[in-house]
C-alpha cells in the first residue's frame, strides 16, 4: 500500500511538473527560477497534514480548467491561480486566502508577467475565501466553480473528500467540526445556484445538491 501511494505521488508530481514547465515556457521564465518555485509548490502541497488541499486537488483544477479553456479570457492566469490558491493552508487560520494571494503576487513578480495578470491571480485567490466574485468577467466565476467542483463529484469521491476535510480539521472535536461543517454546507445549498457558469451548473449542480444534502442528513443523525 505504501509503495502504491509513493508511486502514485511520483506519477502525479511528474504530470504536474510537465504542466508547470509548459505553462512557464510560454512566459519565458528562467529555468532555474521555474525549478525553484516548482519545488516550493510541491513542498507546500505535499505537507503531511494536507489530506485534500494537496497536489491531487491542483491536478483536478487544472484538468477542469482545460475543459473550459475556450471560455477563459486569461487561461494562463487561471492556471497560475490554481497553482497558488492554496499555497498557504493552515486549517486553524482565517487568512489563508489572503496570505496565498500575497505570496502569489510576490512570486509572480519574478516572472515575465504583466501587472494585470498578477492582479487577476491575486484577486481571484482572495475571492475563494467567501466564494464570491471580485473580478469582472467570466474568469473569476470559472475559477470559483472549479474550486467547488468536488461538491459535484460522484458519491464515493465526495465521501472520500468529506473524510479528507475532517482529517484536516482533526484538531476540532466531533461536535465542533459538525457544527462548523453544517454551516458551510448549508451556505452552499441555500444558494439559488452553487455554480455560477452554465457549463458547471449543468454538469455538477444536481449531484452537488444531492451530495451536500446526504452529508447534512448524516450530520443530523449523529
């Protein structure tokens, strides 16, 4: 089992490295800088207490963004947002998104990027804190949708995700966690639409509501 996990992690890291260097090649980023930042990203997303907000999550977002590439106004910016949006992740903290956004702004300043793209990445990352649009246009909405795409996963994958999130909040008692989780889930299911864009609404909305309601029903029984 351990060897399988190591091999899977190695394969995933290799795929992500290819994506990273293909992305930065279009920006003409210095190879040494690209290597350095990739190593830092992998270290951050591979921390032992990251059960969901890890490299698998990044790969999932990149795959989803590729599905809607033609609808993106700044595909490069959204790919970079995927890489940096959970760069800082401490479950006990309330400012992960802001710190991740500031880290992205600082790091991307070393790349051959225009200021508008850097600010796009920064603002979209901040928008994930409350999952509300901060930047005009469709890109912010697309990213918010892909970030919540896990809610519309198959029932088995959703249940796995729910267990992963519980592990990340392992410092909380069951009662504390259930109260907080219920508030989060209720805030999503009370929306008229969980997903902003028509593509993800049609693809995931029904399953997401089913998954959330099923988890809420379990919480009520505990």
